[in-house]
């Protein structure tokens, strides 16, 4: 078998490197500014995705029916981020 990348591969690899660098920097700071993960696909990381793409909506706390529908992904909403656990984490 052979793998032949399209011309898009180079652009995606470059974006992935930028994304990785930005994530790495954010993990090492207390930067809590808004951030949209769709930057890899050309979206502005500082504007909510629902302002950039018709049909998308941001949900901070999904309702119980949505949580049940999401299965394992819904359980992730219930997990508390380490930075919000306090000093005993």
C-alpha cells in the first residue's frame, strides 16, 4: 500500500503545529481568554464558533437529555477540571 498526500496535507500539518504550540503555551500560563478549537480549520480562535458558522451553537451546560444522548462524551461534562479543584488536587 502507498500513502499519497494531497496538497492540503502541508497546510494541515502547518496548522497542526501552530495548534500544538498554542495549546502547549496555554497549559503553562493562566490564560483563560476565550478560545475556539476550530482554528485548525481556519476559524478565528478569539470569536465564538456560533458567530462564525451558521447552524452552530455554544452550550456551556447541556441539559440532562443532551447529556444522556452524548453517552461517554456527556460524562466528560461532569468531570471537574484540575485547575478548579483547589490546592488539594
